[in-house]
């Protein structure tokens, strides 16, 4: 068949394969392997997916014209023009059964439509082949060979293409099958040399996805060509042109300095609060936050690294020290006033839809626990001093065992009835996940146009004294995990350093005179954590007790009902420790690198004046797990060791600074250091709870000329801005109820 000239035996045309048969040599063309070819001499066939076997004689020269009409769902490569089939085999003239090369696509009801004389099948149908080639590209043929008596017939796909390799497949054969060896060829009807028309034909790539039977079998066929996942060979045909000049290499390109209005160092609660406030007050300002780690709120602001208490002095004993026959409440009132600023600002943001309060704040009663005659006497004096104050309305006191069991069932179970205990309780206290709050504030900051650069560390500061710019700072940064260590420079009109414990080394790099004489003393902490739901559900309050003699404020023991990442847990502690690191992810050399000639003497004097703290830290470092469990049982008498685990909290760097009267002092709390166009925050507790108050202090200190213009908007955000709630009881109660509604408390 075919209209092209015949080839001599053994002769091969370029790009074509030939095989010598008893009749003639014919070009080997690509075969549609995913269908069964059937028909007789002179038959024209069209079918769907499969046909029965045929047995033409080897000497037959005429073929059958096949015009496949595949169903759309059939995942095969379909020829777009009619093809002519020639069957050639051994010169013996034996009947050659055609193998069903893709019987897995055949259905029992499929049958050929024969438009010529019917051709009876003289040989039995052979079992289907489990796997065939998928891709028809280039020149290939199928060689079928059998061994008499063998249960396996081998199909070899002979490929004459540099891209696709040959494949050998195997399938079982029936015992009554005739031993044969045949070669199947296909070439175009109107082609020259048997192939030009076929080579130009289009082959459609059909779907292999979905759950239809053919698609599943194709995907599971290990020896098939993977159309979806196999990488195609690729070689770029064009090369990018290189721009060169006679000056190439003489000058090194330098990135220009990035100009910003405000640069905030550190991705914690302080930078997020100040950045969002400034962005709301000045929407056109370019404000950037840089953070050394890969996420914000991973150090002190993280939920596992702090107590999560909305510090308002409702239950913390260290804010009400004894003063003769009474207690001093001035510090408690100050802390409460500052927390109300934060609460009002968070409520404003929630009202505007900028934060979701469900993620970071929840109502948790605040209680103070006392046991023993001495502590109970102190608690009575504290309650008497606070109960009538406008900021502490609703505080309750009890020594009644039934009431105490109702307030704190976990703490009262198993307690000795002869032991005297007492509680004070404020039902509207709060638990705050400052890590989630920081993330909410950062998202709001970005939504308003702010920029956050993660994995970016600051390594140098320089004051621009050229006179071309007004009070600007050049801040050098670099990526911590970047492919290049090339620094990026920012020119900022104002810089805020809120980097937690690492604020001290950064402030020292600025070389401002205000930081002289400051030193840091790092204190680490540990918490006992309970996640057993049977235990957690029996305690729903934050309960603070009296601190041990010489203990720092952050070491006041407390049993807290917490929500961290939305999960209810119990935390007890903290247990103080020591680490020379200024950050949890810091360096062991931090404390030594911060030593300067101007701070050695004040630090030494402060240490000598606080030897009781040193002995306390030594005792905490030497305490065992069983001793820590005993401390827990002062609060939870029936605590079981298997319900509690020990986790390391964040680092707190206490301030040691020069004092004109005492040479050196150890200071608890926070302090803002400010200079021309720069400010930094030092210290620890109460920390995050007073973030808004600290931000307002920074604005008042560093933006004096703008505060009058900003005051009306600040009054909208913080209704008590400019007044004291302790002096306006009506406003205090109104704002407490309003913020509770906005924060869904």
C-alpha cells in the first residue's frame, strides 16, 4: 500500500526504520499504541476504543484504512487524518494475530463498525496487556514475540527517536496462543516514502485527570510516559545580551540610601503600637519596622514568654508594698491608669475593625492569695486601701471556705482545714495574649501602608551632621539570612529602638550621651505548664501570691488561667534564673559586650546593694524539680507531677544605672531614653501592658511640635487622653463599660 516508492530490503531512509519481510521492506512509522487495530484486506474501519483480533496472511499487501472516532473521554493521542495499516510478518506466511495493545481501554460492549466484507476472527482473543506506551512521538513500532509454552508474551516498543526510549512490556498469554513474531507498521495514505502526511498530523493530548477508569489506569501505569510530571528537555535558544562599556568594572554600583520618616527597630508590642499610632496620626509618612527574626512577637511579647496579665494592679502584691500600718497604693494607681490607656486604644481599634479582640483578650478574674496570719493581715490592709478607689471598684474579700472553694476550686481541694487562707477578687480582670495582639497590630499597621522588614538586623547608627538634613539618622541594616551581606542604609528623621533586652546594646551603638552609665542585668524565667483539660477547667482566674524575700517583681508566684494561641492552659511560676543573654535567641556574650568604662562602677555598686537578689537567684538556680513541685503545691495541694511540664520563658533585662546619690541603683520597671530624633525603651515589667502609655511618652518627648495638632485625634482614640481617671470616677466607670463592650468582655 501507499503511494511512495518502495525501498530496497535493508535500506533505511533518513529518520525512518525499515524491516525486511517476506514481501518487501516498509518504513516503520509511529503507531497509535492506545488502540487495537483490526480489520481485513480492503476494509475501512472506524471504532471507539477496541476491536477483536484479526489474522491476515503475511503475504497480504493491501491494508485497511482506519479512521478512529474516539470518544472525548478516551485518554489517547488521536490522529487527525486517516491512516493506512500494513501488516507484515515472517516470510512463512503464517497467520499473524494482532495483540490488543490497549485492552484496558476496551469495554465489553465495544465493537467495530466494518464497512466492507466482514472478516471472521480465526484465532482466539488474547488476554489484554496491562501497560502500553502513552506518548507517540518520533518513529516507533511494536514488536511482539512469544516463547512456546511460556505464560508471558513480550511487547517491545521500538523507538527511532532521540527523545523517547524503547520500552519492554510483558503480559500473560493463553496456552492455546500460536507462537508468532510480528511487526506492525503504519504510514500515511498519501505520504511520500510512507510518512510525510503522518508526520504532519496533529495528535491531541487528552486528559489524564479525574476518577474515570482510563485516567486512573494511566496514572497507575508505571511503565507509561508521564505526560503531566515528566520534565521536557529544554535548551535556551537565545542568550541574554550583556551590556558592556569601556568603563565596565571601574565603578561599583551602590544602592542609594532609603529615606523614611520613622524607623522602628524590633518587632514586638512596643514597635507595633507606636508604629500603628504614628501611621494613624500621619498617614502619608513612610514608616518601617525592622525585625531580626523571621516573625514578629517571638521574644518577650510571645505568649509563652510572659505572664499574659493585663497588669492593672488588681491582684499584683508588688505594686502595694507595706507602709507602716497601711500599704502604699500610689504605684498601683499609676499602673492601673496606664493599663486603661491601652484598653481604650485596643477598644478603638476593635471598633474600627482593625483588630479582632477574640484573638488576644479575654475576661479572667484577678485574685490575690494569702495564707498564714502575717500575709492575711497584709491582704486586709491592701483591700481596705483599694476597695473605695474609682479604679478598683468591685473588689471583694473573703475568708469563707465555701466562697473560696467557689472562686478557686482547684486551689482549695485537698487543703488542710486548719490552714487559714484569704482571697481578694476583681471579676473584670483580663488575660492578654501579647503575641497575638502584636500580630494583630502589625497587620493593621501594614494595612494602612506601613512596611515590615523581617530577618533584618541593625548593626550601626550614625548621626547625620552634614547640615543638609534636619536631625536625621543613618541606620545600617543587613539581612540575617540573605544571599548577600551587603548592607542597606536607611535615612530616618526619627528612630525608635524597642528591641526588648537588646535595646541596651543598640542604644550604646548610637553613642548618645543619655545612655552613659546604663547597664543591664538579665534574668530568665521558667513556668510550669498544665494542659490536662480535667485540671484546666477547674481553675479560671489569675491568682497572685506574696513574693519571697529578695525576689524581683517578675518572680511573684502566680497561678494563671491562660489562653495561648486560643488554647486554655494553666501556668504557674515564674522560677527565676540567670543567663548572660539579653534575648532568648541572643548571645552568651551579650552581658560582656555591654560593659563600658562608664557603667562598670554603677553596675558593681548596684550589685553590692542587692546581694539579697543575688542569693535568691543562686537558690533558684540550684532548686530541683521536686522543690518546684512543692512550691506549686502551696497553690494546688493535689498537683500531680505528670500533669505539669517545665518551659523556659523570655529574658528580662533589669536596669542598672548611675545615680548621683547612691552611685548605682537597680531599677525595676521601664524607662524611655530619648535624644535628638531617637528614643529607646529599657526595662521589663509591667512592659507590654503599658505599651500605649510608653508610646504617648515617646510622642510627647520627640514630637513636641506635633502634639498639639495630634491631640484631637488622640482624644478620639483614647477618650481619657489628657486627664486622670482616678480623679474622674464617672468617666472611669463609663469607659470601663464601653471598652468591655467593644472588646467583647
